[in-house]
C-alpha cells in the first residue's frame, strides 16, 4: 500500500460520518429478523459442512471482512449500523450429525454506497450468516441451539460396543401415530404354551425353528418406534435362537450334535429349566448355489427401509458368493417378470445394474411371482447343487393368492421340486409376518427380518452358509418326561411349531431345517415332583411311581433327514440331572415372557432379566448380547 493510499484512508476515516438513514435502518432490521425466523423454521438441527466443521469463531464476520473488495468499502459500510449483536454458541464436533441442507430464499436489501455501486446486504438464497438484532432474538437462538444439539446423540449415549452400522437415531412417533402406522400388520403366533401335567401327557413334540424375524421386529419396535412390540410379534424361540451358545462340535458321522443341561429357573427357585441345544456341522467346502432373488417391487416397497435397503443387502451378499454360483432376479408387482436371466455371481456389474433399474409401483401379485420364480429355479437346478429362492418382501400380497393357509398349500406342492424358499422381510407399517412365516415354514427355508445393514451382515454374511445351505431337513424333537421326577412341564415358545405325538414318526410330516453351522435351542420349564411350585393336584386314582427307581428326568428323541432323502434318522439320549451355565438364554426367554405379558414369572421383572443377562453375557465379539441388554432397558422404561 502506497503512502497516498494510507493518506486517503486516513482522510476517509476522519471524515464526518453521515447521519443514519432511519427508514433504511428499520428495513435492514426487519429483514434480518425475518431471515432469522426463516432459518430457524427450516433448520431444526445445526447444519454441518466440511468447511465449517474445521473452523470455529466468528466465521460469518471474518468471511464478510475478507470478502470486502476495497478499503473504501470499510468506510462506506460503517454508515449502516445493523450488527447490534452476534450470537455465537460453541458446539462440540462430536455432537453434530450430518443433516440434509435445507435452504430457502432470503430477501436482500440493497444499500447505496458513496460510489453509487449497489451491493446486496445479504446474498440472496444463502441462509447464513444469522444476524441477531436484539437480546430477545439472541436468547431465542441460543435456547434453540441448546435444545437441539444434545438430542442428536441421546440414542447412543451410554452405549458400549454395538456395531456402528446398527445404530440409528431414535425418533419415536407420537403414540397415536404409532398405533395408526402399525395397525395393518399381522403376526403369526399362538397362545402361550400351557402348563402340562406329566402324568396325563408325558410326551412333548415340536418342529425345530432357526428363524430370527421376531427378535429383529421387536428390536425395531423398541429402537425405531419407541414402543413395546405387539405381543403377537414376540416368539420366544426366535429370540433365544438369535444368539449363539457354547455347544459341542458334532462328530463326522452326524450332521449335528445334541446336548442339554439342567438349571434352576431364575424366576422361581422351586422350578428348573432343561435347555436342549443342537449344533450343526459346518462343512469345509460347499456345493454350488443357484439363487433366484424374488423381489417385491410393488408400491408398498417404496420406502427407504424397503427396496433401497434391499439393494444394499444384495450387494453385501454378492461378496460372499463363489464365482460359479448362478444368480437370477424375478420381480413382481401388478405382474411378474425376469429382471435378470441366470448370471454368474462374478458378473457383479451386470447384477448390480439390474438391481438399480428396479422401481416400486403397482399391486402385489406375490403368488404369481412365486410361481414364476419356481419355474426359473427349476431350470437352473442340477444334481449336487443347492437351488434356493430368496424372497424379499414386506409380505403384503394383495393380488392372487393372499391367504397364508392357501399359500402354504401352494408352497407345499412346490417343495417337492427340491427348491428351497427363504424369506427376508423389509419395512414396517404393512408388514405381513403371517405370510412370511407361512412361506418359509412350508418352503424348507428360514424367515428373517432386515431393518439395518447390520442385520444383513449377520444373516447374509456372518451366517450365510446356515441361511442358504441345508445339512438336515424335517428336524423334529420329542421329549418324554418321567412322571416320577417331573410333575409338570412347559415349553417356552415354539407355539407355532407344535406337532402331534404321532407326527414324530411320520416322515411325510414336514418340519424345520438346519443349515450349515446353525444352532437350535429349546427350553422347558419343569416342576419337580414334591416341589411347592406345582400348580396342579395329583390325581387320586393315578400313581406317579412309574420308573421311580430311575434318575432320568426324561428321554430325548430327535429325527432328521439328510437333504433330499425321504427316510429319517433317529437320535436318542436320556436326560439326566446335569447343571449348566446357560443363564443368558434363560434371560432372553424371560425377557420374551415379560414382553408377552406372561403371568408365569411371579414378581420377576425387567430389572431381574437385565441383571441375569449382564451376569451371563460372556464373550460378545459383535455386541449382540449387549444390544439385547439395552433393549431390556428400553422395554423397562417404556413399560413404566
């Protein structure tokens, strides 16, 4: 800067300051207040940009000063006194979550400079800087910031080792909206299993279940809707089987091991729990896979947690497939079609391009889609390979066959082709869990509910072989209790999987499947003979001294078929008194009983379930058990 420039600047600063233009000042204040109100209406949460996240201080002021083009402008702008106060509220970076930028037109005020150049006071269309013109506005702005910023991370406060991909903002809807939004959902369940008198009915028979949909749905209700799940949505066996336990590895000559243990019931020390565990083998090598994605593209899938999440889920699964696996895509809405002919899994770009072209619209002709998918799958099937349809839907079938019983009959016929059917549920609001369960149970497959990419990781990546490659079919469990040792018993869960006693030996009766590496856990609550916890009186004319000299609590029988076989194999073992540490499974079962409103737990509470789960949490590499404890805490708060 030359001496002349300095001299000119000095004269400019010493010049008499022009008198304020009262009308223009009033208009500037009015617009500043209006622009502030606009930004507060549109930006409920603090906005973050890559540039602002690294800077602190009066950035609006420093940017304005830096952008002045001439020193002469400094003297000119000093004549417009509109900065009565500037609100600056420091925010920690960890408190700020990225939110979509919302902008609205901001009115501008033109001021006349001495050189007659017209410059906008606030650039049109930009929401910053925020100008506070009096103490009332400043206080309102500070209060708004204080109330908004802490709430961004409330949901994750206090959490420990949960998988980051599973964390989502807790934004519960008002209770009335929750009830309206979920009113159209249907769930497959039955009345809680009753207490059974051993002397009258000593035999209990059921089909195994490796589904996990119920647990994911109740987690979604608690964490995303801020409400307790519908009681019918709670299937205790699916909650317990969501977690893995320390069961022995099977030997080479059987597809899975069978183990059991006996422990004191945590909610009643006068009762016992008998926990039965199956551990599936995990072959060193797997056979080729033919996979048909049957994708619901109806209008009901037009939701971020439905079709977009489905696309992301398929991307994760593709990374687990072998190059020679064959992939096809069938879609259904108002009608059906083939979006991707059978394609090798290593042609990733082709598969992903077909997925990106899918768009939701129209009705839901689910039955027609199933038939189309089965026909295509049969053309792909070859000896020594696994062929499976993976149906992705919210279960809302409203065209063609829609009744779960009719769909069961339809799938039972198709099951004879050797093609497996599994179901992945997406979204809430019109979730038809009844249809999903009917399809999976009759299609020799599993049913899972996907609400986050973390759940996709668990089901289709970590447990991919168990979900897609069966090692045993039609697996049935039968327990005969010794009436001289056990007065009463009750199976916790498996209400929708109950079988008749004669079904056990009937190989024509369908039952559940076990995949590679899968586990199955079943828990009986039993009342020993002579226990004060017995709920029924002994019969006057019936003795309970049968086999009284035996120490056996009961006798376990298990039937299964090798994949593709028509003849079952039998495994048998007596149930002897044996203590075990499976307290976490008991805590989850008790949690399910509480959610269903069971009257069999006495005064046992959510706090007791939390304490039991914490004491028996054990190794938890992926944070699933810690997450369950957090869900118990949420349920406890919501129940109060």
